[in-house]
């Protein structure tokens, strides 16, 4: 399994559209989005980066027909048959919350579209997403990783190596 993937220009465009669609119900009313409060532009960007992470991980798995969903609100997996993709641009690690499922696999991706890069045609290549590790939900809930009453952050050093993920 690959652990790095740079989106194509069409995949990046797809991530941007999905990011916009994910934020669209909240446009102009940040009080409706209980998870974020940073304004529509920033929230749309975060959704686009996360959709890009889902696309990148699916491509790492060889799922070339995968398209991220829009606003599924935990009714289906990020990557069907695999689990959930988490993205971080910080050093907090893999986020797990009380709304998550103890039985699912959570994969952490970093880098990717959060980096602004200059590109030249026709050799367009964006920044790579990196799959840094994974953990089963139940294994994320350790007292030393507790961030608050609802959230744990598993340090990257405590994640399972990607080569041990059986998919």
C-alpha cells in the first residue's frame, strides 16, 4: 500500500467542490456549525483539505473510482469497507471523539493541500498527502491522551504503522 499521494489537478478541483458543498448548509450562519466557528472561507478550506485527504487515501488503496461524500454526518464510512480518515495540520495527532465508533479504523493523514505551492503546466503536481498511521477507535481512549471530556488525541508515535493495516 502506498503511504503518499499527490492529488491530480482534477482531484484537487473535486476536493474544492466537495469542501464547498460540505460548508454550503452553514454559509452566512456560523452558529449552525457546532464544530467550527472560523468563518465560511476558512471552514470551506478545511473541508476541501479533508476531502482531499479522503481522496488521497482512497488512491493509496487503489480505489480510483472513489468520490468523497457530502455531509453524511457519520451515516457512512469515509472510505467504504475501510474506516474513517482523519486529517491534521497540527502536532496534536489522531483526533477521536465521543461521537466516533469504537469498532472502526481511523487513519491519520497529514500535509497535502494545506501547503500552498506554485505549479507549472504541464508537469502539474501538488503537495503529497502522507498517511502517518492508524488506530482502532477503542484503542484511542486512553486517559493520557484525553484532551477534554469529549476528545482524545493519539500521538503520532502511538499509531500503528501503515504497513500493518490489513485492507
